[in-house]
């Protein structure tokens, strides 16, 4: 089959790889219909994740059709149209029973890799290095889906592929930020990042009853999309005083909930960004936590900060004093998609959650290297690229 593989830092290629096979009785094989790029993939392209191997298949956000099921699969049949959660979880361990699915004890087949750096291993993730299980990714014609009854969800007939594909990762990630960030009726919420995850976190905050939602970014076309499609307020951090505006829009206190949806791709014009950028290029630091620092700094006293952006390693200049002395609640997680996807698909079916506008570019899988060039460099108004392996 055809697949997009990692050949080294900044090197991608579409090549022929072996078709996936059932390995366990709970597996199934899915023919991929649509698979989307994600900002966290850029960490892999930049070479900041040391556990990639040449030939690894990329991609973790996808939708497809079931073509083969193992004997223990009960919820799916050949021909079903399913969206698959990007994180692999068994559905039975202690963490899964607590609905903390991305922390599954059994989803990651290489737990020792991350136990040393993080203390304990998270679950597995498609196409995201051997530190998270070494699972072949979704930028391919076919994917093996482990624990299929717990990781794949049938798409309602009225929901298009273009809408449902974002229920795999971007929509549950955004919803988790608003939900676990504690958004409630009447809150003022600030979201750093107007990419797909940031926009969907903002939409989740609206649906959870926030009084005002402000999205912060530097790309005007993304801010315009957030205004036009979500009806939220926006700030351009290159031309506006973010701190002053947020105080003005929150009665002088600062936002109740700050959601950081940028991660290591954050940019700024200040000295902190230059410091992080130099250390990143010298491989002395893997992150650029500019947006995380700003979210902590601007959040009101006693407020909540949720980190949705992709991070992998330690960072310098982390404002721990602000967290403790302002009494902030600071949380972060990889998305617990199995907890949210059924509800999100229902909202998509009712028209409450619309995501098609995020797919600014659709192209055949054969053009995936060019798609990532557009996505990575934010060219031609790109927010997300969706690949069609059959195209």
C-alpha cells in the first residue's frame, strides 16, 4: 500500500509499505478515506522527537471504512464507516475506567521509553514515534486499529466525512481543554492559537456557556476564520496589547480560563522567544513555551490554565512563581478522545459543531509532502490539509 513515511528530519516521502495485518483478536483493519495533518506532527518533522525511525508511517487523525475485523470485535462490522481516536486505549485498565484514556496502561507497547523521562508512560498514539508505541500512522491506504471496540466509533449517516474526520483528534482535544479547564456559564475564556484545536476549544467554550471567548493568534486569516465561523472575539498578538485587552474584556481581572493550544510552534517578538528559539536550534531545548507562559501570566488570580499544545521535554524560564502565588489550577493532557467522541459526533449530527471550514486544503496522499509544506509554513491560507489515500 501507499503511505507517507518519515525519512529523517525535514524528509518525507510517499512510498510502498506492507499492508497491515490483524495481530490480535481485538484488532480490525480500516481503509482510510480521509486523514488530516496536525500541528503536533511538526514536532516529528523538525526532529525534536528522538524516537522516530526511518520508514515510520505518519498521521493520527483519520476516518475510514472497516474492511476486516478480528474474532473478538463486537461493535463493528465490515463496511462500517468509523472515526478512530488518535490515542490507543484498551478500555479496561484503571486509567480507562477513570475515563483518562490517553493514560491507558496497555495502549503503549514501549512504556520504558517514556517512563525514564516522565515517571510513567502514557498510552499509545498512531504515527507518533516509538515512544508512544510505534504504531503505523494514518497517512496510508490502510491502518490496523488495536482495541477496535474501544477506539473506533461509527459515524452517523448524516455526518459527512469532511466533518467527522476532525472528531478523531482536533475536536476531542479542543473540547477536553474547555471541559477539564473548568469552563462554566458566564466565564471569560482566552484561547491561545487559532489553528484547528484552538478554534474547536473556543467553540467548546461557547457551547459550555462561556460569556466571552477571545482567540489569540498572529495570522489574520486564522483569526478571521474564528470570527466568521465561531462568532468569537479575536486578538492579534503582533498588533494588539494582549494583556491590556484581556483585562479590559474581563472586568479588570483577567480571563477565568486560559487554554493554550499552540505548543512548541508558538512565536513571539519578545526576548523570551529568541531565547527559546536559539536553545531549540542548538538542541538544548525541545520546546518554545511562549504561549504557555503568556496564558499563565494573563490568567486571573484563582483561575485555570489548560495546556493543550504538544510538548515533550523540560523547558526553561517556566513561571512557577505565578502559578503558586496567583493560586492557579494548571492542567494538561493528551486527549481522552474515547470520553468525548460519541458526544461530539452527536453534536456534529445536530449541526452544533461544524468543522469543514478547517480543511482548507484537500489533496491525494501522493501529494502529502507538498501538503505538509503548505501546512508547516502556513502558506495559501492553510489551516489543515486533509489527504485522501484513494485520490
